[in-house]
C-alpha cells in the first residue's frame, strides 16, 4: 500500500523546492529516489545536508479540485522529505 503524505504549507523566504500549488495537498509516495544535497541550502552557498527525495503522485482532483478537467489523471512531483508530512492510514 502506498504511503500517503501531505505537502507542508510552510512559507519560508528565499529559494524553496516545493511548488505553491502543491502545498497543503495530499498524495502518495510513488517511490523514493535517494538522498541528495539540500538544494535550498546549496542555493545560498551553505553546507548542504543530505535529504531524501521522493516522487509523489497527486490526482488532478486533489490539486485542482472541482476545476480539474480530468479528475482521475495524475501529476508526479519530486519533493524532498522535509516538505512532506506522513499521514496515518485513518487520515482522509
């Protein structure tokens, strides 16, 4: 069973790697992609911690709501783990 996650609704200043239109949206981890240097730190020339990167799948209904032309189609985004909140099996 795929692990459900929600993209955090953080609004830090500067260079970030989570699209606004996905913040607060729920999806499933399609697969882990490995660990990589945090680009949010690299952008400022800072020492970068390694962070896990995931491919997360969202339905168009989740992303666009009633405006979705094809609600069951999906969108995949690559997001770092610090942007994701894991949801328990009972969360909707």
